[in-house]
């Protein structure tokens, strides 16, 4: 009997649900403690810790599952090191995605005002001190990119791809990634980003480029959220929209970068380094 090397999609989905359940339980316990103590101080200033804890849970549960099932970490999580040029191209892909999704967000705000819960969430991403910046960058940028890409573009998408339909695998992993954010207001932006980095992960057979795109996107979003409202952004803004010139540049950079990555993988790159 052939040893099973990859989880079934339903197994991967169950692992994700269990992971989300752990995160929900931790959040519930903290909220309950604050209620019983009749204070909000347990939550105030600790949002960045929740991002870090949540990201570590995202990473720990699938790693534990792969260990007990004796799967190959490198294959399941796509820990293959791509050519250096691919890693360099990932950064401009992340920047261009951030610009394009920012404009999409602005267009949506014209028709659907952001709900109060969304504004509260945005406030939790504001840094007041150097320590806040360090914790937010560690949790929202580094840990989020590492854990979410390993879980969704690695673990889940790999299991879906083994069923043979790459397009469906990328779309379903993107939908799952969008749902797990529980942020309907950013759902379209998250889904589009997920599709692009899902394609990138499949094309390169590596989560490292998608981690760079994810981290770059999150870092730029974090910087924008923390900008002084009075700061001059004439070079970037065009009224209530992103400058059309920058949008065109971002679109061209995105398309050319993705095409270049695809071109690299049509050549004979048979001697990739692998993480042992």
C-alpha cells in the first residue's frame, strides 16, 4: 500500500477550522476575563499581542498536524527556495498590489461607508510608541506573512492542487483566506490579493515569494494607517483617489513582474535549492 504523502482537502479544511477555533477560544477567554474583572485594561494596548498569538497559533496547529501524520514539511508547506530574481520581483508585486487595492478601497468607500467595527479595527493598528511599532510589525507583517502563507498557500492549497485543478485550488484557498479574516469590508481586496499570491505560490512551488508579497502589502498598509492625516500626499493622491499615473505604473509593474516570474519557470530551473 502506497504511503499517503499529502492530506486530503477535507483534512486540511478541518485543520484550518481547528486553528480558527483555538484563536476564537483565546480571544473569548481574554474578553471574558476583562468582563469579569470589569475592566478593559486587559485589552488596552495589547492588540498587537493578539496578532502575534493568533499568528503563532496559525503556524503551530498545522506544524503539529504534519508532525503527527509524518508528512514531509518541505513538500506540504512549500518550503522550496526559488531563484533570487523571483524573490526580488516579489517586492514590487507587493507594492503594486498595495497601490491598486488602496484605490479599490477608496472606490468602495464612495458607495459603502466603513462600519464602526472596521474603524475600531483600524484604530487597533495605530502605533503610539516605538514599542508599538516593533510589536505591530512583528505581528501584522512578519508573523502574519509567515504563518498565513504556510497555512493557506502551503498546507491548504497544496492539498487542493493534488486533486488536479490548479485554478480551483487557488480560488478556494483565497476564499478560505478571505473568510478567516472576518473582515467583510476588505473581503474583495483580500480575495484579489489571495488569488495573485496563490498563483505565485503555485507557479514557483514556494511560499517564500508569497510571504514577501504579503509582508510588503501589510507593511505599506500599516504605514498608511499611521500617517498623519495632515501629511501632504499630493504626489500620491488625486482628489479622493490614488493618482492615475501611479495606478498605471502599479498595474504595469504588477503585470510585467508576474510575467517575468512565469517566464523564469518556463526555462529549465531544475537545480533549485531545497530546505532539507
